[in-house]
């Protein structure tokens, strides 16, 4: 490490140069407070050791001045007056710790090692914070998966164009983050990135939000309203859940995609916009096209470049990569020490199927970080939801079709046990049992027949009892 030492005792300065030099640290020294302050601010060492009693500017003043300009500086006070008041004063001034004279080499080395760990954590947290800020802005897309990395390389090339992009993949795979990555790497990066969830709005409201409307065009239209295609002019519109668009809305979008023209609801005037469209869906658009729910011309217009994001279960190297970063992120937000992860927790996470993909993984990271005991500093198996542990233990016992059959058998056994138990409680009365468990009697009779449950036998047993 780069270590600065400020002391008016030349013997102590030589002592540090000798012993820390042998330990392969780089040492620079100063003999008074003014020189020490200038040296620390210019050289920016990893750690500074500052004597409390210095000629001119004393050690506490040096600490205060350094921290004003370099708040993250790691400073250690040295004092021959190892009293509680001087130690408290040094810590209040912002020193990380203090050493008492006469100096003990082993104590100094332990102190430096402890500070070195703190420095590493500060750097890691700073880098993580910067990375997360970049990620939230869409400038980066973190991954350790080769397939995703290849998609990112292709996305950078596509970003330089104005071509329409389609991003497909299961819910929670990061389609919006991927779209932001394309936008931030395009020439439009300084303009708007507008997100529209096509499944969240009715057809009329979605049309109004996309294209705008004029006053009086429908009930509640009290004034003119600019739509997203006007607001995002020069930028990018991300159309999420594109598979939910009605054919009528698809026709209106086709006009914008082909000619860059649209009209507000309730007007005939044609307006122009220069917007790049990135569409996304977790549905099979080709299947929807075969069913007549997606127009063929609309499909081929939005699918100039398609990027299919693989689910998390096909990216095992990303599971712990993301989980550890999410844990670090949440621990930093909560001002907690970043917890360690039990190896058994790793096995559970890597063995789980992750139907909710990255979104589900992030929720688990937040949950376990909140519940983590600060005394143990460990994310243990008891903090992981039961569904993860059960799924992992079951999947490791069966493979392929065997697992599917075993899962079906377990579900059947549970249903038989559940229904039989409630039938006995209701003396075999199917209607009463249906009311008790909240299903229709016809559905329960069908389920009883399919499962082979003898309701008459249960009723007879209850009558004899």
C-alpha cells in the first residue's frame, strides 16, 4: 500500500520506512503538520499515520483539513498519550483508529491489515455503486454468460442504426434493461427513453397516450394532449408487452413505423416524429400471428432485429454473479456490513428453476439481506424461502421425465390427502366440503372421481363413528 507518515521524530519516521519497506509498502514521510497536510493531499496515500502532537499544525487539525478535501481518506492517529479523551477526540475528528507509543510492530501491521480490508470494501462499494448507477441508466448490462455477451456485442452494432428492434424472452429476464442498453449506446442517448406497458392500458387510453388527443375528442378530453411519439421525438420508445396490442392499434403503429407519421385522436392533421421503436414481449408472436391476433405486416415491421434473452436457468453463471451484487447493493443501501453467503445457500440458488428470472432473484437477495443477522453476518439456509429449498431437493432426486412424473405424483398425493381430510371433517358431505375449501361442488365431484377417492366410504365411516 501507499502509506504516509507524519511525525516530528526522525527515528520514528526511519522506523516506519524500514519495517514497512520490508513489508513491500511504499512509504513517504513529513516532519510537521503543514508539510504532512500538503503531502497527503498531493500524494493521496491509501493510509496516513499522523502523530497527535506536531509542531505548528497539530495532528487533529491535519485530520480535519484532509477530510474536508478527501472525505474517504483513511487516517490513523498516533499518540504517546494513550488516554481515552485523546482517542475519543481523534475518532470524532474522523480518524479510523489510533496507535499508542511506544509503537509495537505487530500492532501496527494488524492495524494496517484492518485498514486495508476497509479500503478494499470502500473501493468495492464505490465501484458497485457506480456500476449500479450505470446499470439503472442503461449504460451497461452486467453478465458473465457468453450467450448474453454475444447479444450485447450485436446490440451495440444495431444501436448505431435507427432500425426497429424486438426483444423477446420470459418475464423478468431484463428486456427493459437490454432496451435501455441499446438506447444509451445509440446516437439518441441524450434524448428521451419512454417506456409504455401496452398491457396496462385500455385500447382507447393506450391510443391517446401513444399519439395524443385534441380537446373534446372523447369524454374527459378537456384539453389538447401530446402523446409519447411527440414527447420522445428524437429518442426511443420501448413498447413492452407488444403481444397484447389490438389489431386496430397495430395498424396505427404501422403508419408511424413506416412513415414516421401519426395523428392525434380526434384530428385529421398528420404529424411527424423521429422515434426509434424497441418492442418487447414474453409471448410467442408467431403463434399469435397464426391465431390472427398479430398482423403479419406489423410483426415483420417490428422484427427487423430480434434479440431473444435466455431465461436465468439457462445462465447458471449469472445466478451467483447477480445475487452477490444485489446483496451488496441492498447492504450498502441499508448501511449494513455485506453478509457472507452460506455454501448451502449457493447450492439452493444454483439448483432452483427461477421461473421469475432476474426479478425473482433480486427479490430473494433483498429479503435475505434484510433478514440477515448482523451478529453472524451470514445469509444462511433458514433465510431462503421454502419453495427454493423444496424445489432444489426434489430436482436433485429426479432427472428429466422422472422428475416430471415425481412432481405429478407429489401433487396428486397432496390433493388426495387434502380432500380426504376435509371430507372426513364434513362427514363425507361433498357440498359442505366444497363450501369449506372454497370450490364449486361440481368441480369437487369431478376432482374426487379423477383422484379415485371413495366419498361414500368416508361418509359410511363417519356414520359408524
